[in-house]
């Protein structure tokens, strides 16, 4: 009685593994980035929790150039927690709107295909109840939506 060689079976198994790895890689690369809504919500959830470091990570590189991470964390803690006496705040995010073109700063840096939402932050502070409204913009950078604020003034 003759035994069958295990080589064809091994070749088939290796081929199947390579095919699965290629399929998952392809699916991962074609997957849509987080939605603008998800990124804005995640950013302000971090801010609400006082986790300014993780919030900063969601900034577009132009925002990161404007605020070094340690400076952003320190300033946010100082202003909100220190001066305003705020431990927590509520956030209300408005509907997302498409913006064909957004000028980021007074130097004319422009972004295309941007989304924006009005964000209301409600604070119970040492100065009483306060509401700050901020327009939050998001633009795609390296396949991910990233946070921008308007400095075109």
C-alpha cells in the first residue's frame, strides 16, 4: 500500500493562509476611516474627561504645530480646571455639514472636502453657568479624519 505525500496538503494550507492574510490586508486598507461624527465625539469625550493628551492626538498636524502636546495639556488644565474651577462639563454636538473649502489661518492655508459641526460646551464654573460654542472642523489626513479649529482671523 502506497502512502500519499503530505506535500500537496501543506502547499494547500500555506496557500490558504496567504490568501486569508491578503484578504484581511485588503479589507483593512479599503475600510472607511472613522466618521467625522465619531472623531468629533471622541475628541470632546476625551476633553470632558480631562484627558487632553488623547484629545490632542486627534488633532490635524497643523493643530499640533500650533499647540505642542505638553503646552496644550498644561494650558487646558490651567484654564478650565484652574481658573474656571471646572471638574467636568457637558457637550452637545450639532449636525455635521459639508464644507467645500476651509481656510485654516490668516496665512491662507486651505483644506478641501471638510466637515464641520457646532459644539456647545456647558460648564458649571466658579463664575456660574457658562456655555462656550466652538465650530469644530475635521479634514482627512493620512486616511483619518483629524480635528481643526478656525484661526482665519
